[in-house]
C-alpha cells in the first residue's frame, strides 16, 4: 500500500460534512489489524427491523465472495421482525480467494448475526483492498463483541474513515426533502479512489434514509439513479471485483416515498455527490472533468463517446498538462465505435467553441481554452451533430501521482 | 513535442538492421521544416511500374484526409505502365483539418505525380504528428524537386528516420525466403510509439518486396497478417486518426508468390517484428509484455480478455513496478466482458503458475514470479478453462515516462 501523505487537491473544501442522524441506524468501528496498523479498518452498521435494503454491485465476472453473498440475499429476505447489519472491512478484498473466501464470508456474517441477534441472511458484508490473499477473518469475528457494544447513531464519520483504502479523504453527503409535510433525510458514505469505472468501481457506498418504502420500490430507484451516478464515473477504466452499493430505508420518519419522484431525486443528489467525491479522490487526480456528449444517434452511442474520451490516456494526460489539445478529443471520438461524422463534430472546452465543421473554429483563440484548462473543474463538451442522444460522465486527469500509487501498491 | 533524449531501453540491441536493396524501389528524404527544426521530416519512395500495392488503415471514424485518399485509391488503379510513389511527412498529421486538409492532400499528390511523371492516382501520402493544425503543404511541394533528384535504392534507413515523431529509434526489419529456387526479399520500416492500439495505431508502416503477386493476392495476405501483428499490439488503447500500412511488391525477383504460404509467412515475420518494435518504443516503456490467452469460448473472447489485460492501467503500472500482482489480472479478466469462471481461471507469469482453481496456486512462491517480473521481456499467460479460443497480444508497461511525454506533447 503506497503511503498517501497529502489530501487530494480536489477534496471538498469544507472537509467531511456534518451528517444528520438517521433514526434506527447505529455505527461502530475498530482497529482490527486486518492489514493496516494504527487505524480503524472494520465498520459495523446496525439497522432497525422493518427497514428496506436495496443495492447494486460490480458486473465483473470475477467478483468477490462478499459480493456474491450480498447479491444472493438482496430482496429475498422475508419480514421476520429482525433488523439488518452491514459489516465492512478495508485492507483485504477477499476476492479470488476460492473456497476459503466463501468460508470467511460465512464466518463473518454468522458472527455478526450472533452478536446482534439477527439471522445471518440479514447481514451484508463487503471487503476492499488487495485481491487474492486470504482474509484473516478471525481478526474481524474476534472484534464483533467490542463492535456491537460501541454502536452509536452519531458515529457515521468514523465509519467513513474505517472503510478507506488509498482514499485521501473520507466521503460523506446528505440531502433532505419534504414529503407530505414530513422532512425526509438521506445520508451516505463512500470509499474509492482507483480501479473506478462503470459496472461499479472499486467503490463501497452505504446510504441510509428514514424514508418509508418497499424493498422493490427502493431497488428500482437505486438501480435507475445508479446509471447516472456511480455508473457514469471513471478514474482509470478498471473495474473492481468488489464494488458494492447498499441502501437502507428505515421508515422511521413515517414519510411514505413509494414511487415518489421528489425522494428519488433527493436520493440521486446524494449518490451523485458521493460519485463525484470518488472521482475527486481519483488516484493522483488534479482535475475534475465533466464530459458532456450530445447530438449522438442515441443515448447509448453518446455514452460510448463520453466514456471513450473519459478513458483515453492521451486525453487524460493532456488535461494533466493543462493543454487544450482538442485533436486528442477528435481521436477519442473516432475510436469510440459510435457513429460520428468528422465534418459535423463540434467541441468545446468550457464555453470556448474549439472545433466545428471538421476543423478548428474560426472564432477559436487558444489562450481562451488554455485559461479554462488551468481551472480545477473542467468541462469538455462534444456535439456529434447527428441525433438527440446525450450522456454525461465524470473523470479526472492522469498524472505522475497515479503511477506512483499504483506501481507500488503491494510493496 | 516533448524532447526525447534517451533511446528506449527496449530498442533492438543491434541498432537499425542492414536492409537489403529491393530492385525497383528508391528513397529520398529532406528537412522541409514542416514542424521540426534540424532533422529530416519528408520521405519519398519511388516504386517501379508493374508493382502491386496493398494496404491497411485506421478504422477511426475521424480518420485523416491522407488516409481517406489512400483508401480511395487502393486496388482501383489500372495497369497503365506507370510506377507508384509513397510521400510521407512527420510533424503534422493533417487530420481534422476540414476542407483545407483535402486541398493539402491534393496539392501534395499532384506535385509528387508531376515531379515523377506519374498519375496522381498512383501517389499515396501519409502524414503524422499534431492533429487539427493546417499542414503547411507548400514546404513539401517546394521540396519535391530536390527529393526527386536524390532518389537512391540504398536510402531506406534515412527514410525510416524521416518519418519518426516521438519515436526514440528508427524501425527496420527484413526477412527472405526461397520460392521456386529464387530468393525473395521483404524489407520494411515503421514509426510509432504512442496512441497505439488495434484498428491500427499511430503507426506508419512501409513494406517493400521483390516478389511477384497480384494486387488482390497481396491485399489478402496483408489483411490476414495485419490481424496477428499490427492489430494485436497496444500501447495505451488510443487509436490514431492516421495509421497507415502500405506494401509494395515490385515483382523484380521474378518469383511468383500468388497464394504462396511461405511468402505470406515471411511477410508476416517482417510485420510482426515491426509491430513488436513499435511496442518496444512505446512512450515511456521499460517492459515488453506478451499476453497469451487460451481456453476461451472462442478466439474473439480470448482477444477481449487479452486486450482487457493489455490495456488495464492497473496491470500496466504493476508491471512497471515489477510487482507480480496477479489480483489485477483477475480484475482485468473480470471486466473484459468475456465469459469467464473465477474457479476455472489459471494465471502464469512466465513459467510460474500463480493462480488456479479460483485461488493462489499451492505451488506458488512469490519470489519466483518476482524474478520473472524483473526481466525486460515478460510473459503473462491466462487460461480461462472454458473452451479452445486463444489470442496473443503485445503491450508495454505504463510509467512516469508516458506521463512526461504526453502531458507536454504540444508545448
């Protein structure tokens, strides 16, 4: 694990936000010594009975034992009057660990269930860190007594810190809305800074709300919002074997949000904010970049182009160099596989129209685009001029910091 | 353009090879000042009448005016007793230059045709370098008098040097075979070091042989061999708008190679050698890596996995760090989209079996794999354990050198 000594320059300026308490959810953390020394590395969240749990996971065909276990449980739990738990460790992903990986998941979920008097089918576990090394799960199961005795509804920031790996700052977000005169609150925490690409990412996300909603209704909202948030970010095009998003709705506010668009938007605000924070902590990132594509044959084609631009090493290094090198955008559009016509393509850096009609715009002054590139938050806009398809994705630049962190990860 | 002061550590140890003369082909070069100062940047190859010309080009949807012009001419030329010419400049790719880009191609091909007394439909031109800036084509057309007067069959190494951009060494290769008692020779030169990925790459390749063959027969061989050579390498997953491969068969040896497998293999040897040299000059490369995938459902699935591993920034940075981080290989297999079963997957670094049956192999000793990773030429082998599909691709590592070169390319 490379030493991260500096907080990302793109971290939210105010630090970790003050997150309101969600009634019915309590957190605890511990330094179990799974891999790291001198820091917390396990977090437990206990969630009251009657809650709905939804989720989304990596689509990797080599996904980890904890992910497969969560997927097998989600949406299949009967209401048996029992609560739920999320148990998460950092330092070891328990991925590609064969039979012993499954045994570790069973040991952890069983020990958590026992400590909290829950059925193990109500316990969701996630692991993040190195792939292919056996998870020393006894360090976690031995800690469950202490974890279950220190649960506190005010400890969500501690939980955000315990799940960090190469993250340079803990990630939290909150939003509220009013439903039928009742204030509904959504809070969330996340970790993730590399191996971030659609079909989830090396990303763990835990969201809690006091809204009242069915499991199926919550799952629909989570799946829809996931496409425009966590599945629309990419740091390095690599996809983790462990990505997990879990959402718990306790219903403790009493506000029924079934099929409620206002609530879904509020949930989406928290998901997008956390997704952006993951990009802002992209390994070595110095620029946060929004890629907007419009004018594609359809939304899928627009997404292909946006992801091709966002994942191009040549585009990402040009951004790192603050170089308005629009030729590399043209290249990335061309290689995307999407329908494109060189002579209908327009490209903007921020508000600056750079290229149109198959060539540099006659109004283009490079100094204007260069000024935009010196900012921290950049916008690259592409209009293919063909149809109405559009897509927005977010990424960061590719810098020496990325190489430093990743050429030395296991050492 | 970043200053390249050092030759790639992966360059062939013997320097540029001694290339035999192909009767019927003559070269000249000049320092026309297209962009660079103090070096040659235009090369002309004149090819005798009666030759067959074949080629392969980038599949980018934003390909350059010279590429579109070459594609429109290839295979459509009648035998009118006239020779052919290749005219290539470095420093400016004449890509995404709109109408003036087409005018530049016409001016160059017309001036070359006039200087050599050819129809312009027999002149193929390529341009490599910055995208989106108008090509100062008068510098090239003004030089055609001098170029046409200095043609010499011994100047192919000069030609290899004139087409370089960020290349750190000129690339040449040769092979011979005997067909019906006659020795047949193939020689080739190439440039390319970044923006290298299938569907060609930022790669220009010119191959010459004294074999006798029809245009259609030569084109078939070139297209087939291209898939296993230039379309099986990747430096950074980016695809150029300008990639061009042109092959000229003069027939001057008198050996008829129509449908001849020995000749096709010999042509393939030169193509593969040049493709490997392009990877060995990958921007910032310190390791040459062969990725072999077997046991896939079919060859297409094997290629998906091989390219996913070869293009993964996390795999490439681990290689740079000499870290046998097989977890990242598992990750790259998982994200490839190909059918894979975690528990049937086997992974080798060199001869060292690292993982099998969904976990680290019981015979695995990390020190053995670490020793392999310290070499310059690495082999990563993946067996999916599902079917008979296989594929081999070549790539290099991702280092600080890549960032240095590309974060500062236009400055």
